[in-house]
């Protein structure tokens, strides 16, 4: 009887291991908004769902590292679903305070940019398997805003505030 149970466990384990899982990739990271206290970057993530049903995304966790140290991290709970048999584009916002960027001054150099690594964990709820995290990593260069970008950002904020009144 124990032999039969072991065979069943091995069979199920093998089948679960070979189940097709969603795939994801970071397609781009762009600066979206400059404000007086921070810069907002957005990562575009393409997630391909091989299933005929939508798959819920439980959370997205992110860590942005520069100069071999973590400068910002966080989680986005329950960001929605991955469309059935399709590729879903996700927009992952990462807000970086200016004070953190200024602490990386020696990495900035003459070219006014910072090398970075963005690590994402996309946790999805797969049928039968349960929660499964898709790890993603993207290396690139953060272009820091110029003084004129900061000025434009402040002007845009003023316009937005005026619209809300």
C-alpha cells in the first residue's frame, strides 16, 4: 500500500512540475513624472497567460537597487487579472524620493545617470498549484532629471492642482 501511495505522489509531483505556467518579461522602464519630492518610474511588464481562464495576480513586489544597495521597495496588492489566452501589459509604478538619489551622488558622475537593477516578483494564483511567483530582473540606466525637468514637473503639478479645484 505504501508503494502505491509513493507512486501516486510521484505522479502528481511530476504532472504539477510540467504544468505550463504564465511567463513574464519587463519590456521597458521609463521616467513618468518628476515632482518636487520624487521621481516616478514605471516598468512595463508583459505577462503571457497560457490558460483559457483569467489568472488572478495576488501581488507585485518590487525592489530597485542602485550602486549595490536597495533604494526603494514595496508591494502592490491585488493589481488585477491576466487575460485568458493572451498577453496582459502591466504598469508597475516605482516612486523614488530625490533624497535617495542624491545619496548616490558618486555613481551619478558626469553623465547624470545611475545604473540600476529592478527586481520584480509577480505572484499569481494558478489553478491546482496555488500561489506561484514569477521572478523578473531588469538592468538599465536611470537618467536623472535636469533642473528644467524639475521646473516643468512643478508647473505640471500646479496645473493639476488647479484642475482639481
